[in-house]
C-alpha cells in the first residue's frame, strides 16, 4: 500500500490510475505493459498505480477490442473485418500482404477511436477518483509524502 501512494498526492495518484486504465484498454493487444511503463515514466506518474490499473483493466481490453474495431470501421468506412477464423485464415493464405495491410488499417482506425475515447474518459476518471482517493487518504491516516528538498 505504501508503494502505491509513495510520494504522490491523491490527484497525481488519480492521474496514474486513469492513464493506466486507458492504456490497459487500448486495442493494440500485447502493448499495454510497455506502453504503461513508458507513459508513466515520461509523465512521472506512479508506476505501481499505473501498472496495477493497466493489468486490472485487461478483461475490459478483450471486450472493448471488438467495440473499437467496429467503431473504427463505421467511422472510416473500412468495411467488415473477417473475424471468423476460417475467413481470416483463407485471406492470410491467399493474400498475405493485402490481409496484413487491411489488418493494420483496421487496427490504426481502432486506435484512433480509442485515443478519442481516452481523451474524454481520463479527465472524467480523474475528476471522480481524486476526491475518492483524498477521502481514502484521510480515512486511512496516511502520512504525507516526504519532502524531496
């Protein structure tokens, strides 16, 4: 618990959790841990809180993957993604380069939808989490973080 809140305010912790959550649901499967570490390090967020939120959101990432793909299809009029196993395997066997290009097109369209949704969701999550974490800090009587000076 100390590592989770070490050297951070409730607001900073809320940002760490919200950003970790947003990264955790991105539709680029397999990228969440490294992306979360990079963003948390870049913005000096709490690494433990960010990683925890990223990994706890994994089940939602799987559920939302299809949602982001479909939303990207509708937004960019890409066409239907052949998610049926046989259709996808047939496309890969007969047209591997074209299939790879199409898959990346669907993926980056999904990433744009995810980024737009994250730009809206993260500040909302921070607004909700900050007072809740401040109350939790008061209730649990944590000592303030050490002064870096």
